[in-house]
């Protein structure tokens, strides 16, 4: 499966947060997130391991109440079931991979960009 670059297909997930599924397989999924300054991802956890890469901007990522400010080129890994949240300090973009596959994120796939 290939996901082709496109400016289309971003879907509002939360206020100030857009998501697009770029590509997925049987065991993992990769999503792009666009964040607006001031947006907040509320504290949550899930049974998926999550690895991310900040493409641009600045975010503050909390894991179990400990935080780190992240800048372009920084990356992170959140083990399954760890409580985490994020505060968006500047307009930002990030890529994240989840394993196992987050089936709830498949709904954010922009079908016109997918070639099987």
C-alpha cells in the first residue's frame, strides 16, 4: 500500500487538531497531525505503543505528569497504557506511528490518496 502526498484529507479531530492517516498495514498505522498554537490533547491512554516525530513547531508532551518541550527533529515513544497529554506551544506538525493498528484512526484515511 502507498499513501500519496496531498494537501487534502485532513479531518478535524479536536479543536485546533487535524489528523490524516497516511498509511496503514495489519499491525501499525502512521498518521500526520497538524496542531494550532494553544490546542490541547487531553490526558488519555490506550493499548497502542506510539512513536512520534515533530516535523515543525513546538509542543509540550507530558507522560505520567513529567513533561518535555519538543522541537523540530525531536521524537518520542509512549509505551502502551501510559497516561499522556500535549500542549501545543506553536503551530506544529507531527508524524506518529501506532502499533498495534489503531482501527479507530482508519476513519481518517483520505481514500483518493491510497493506491493498493
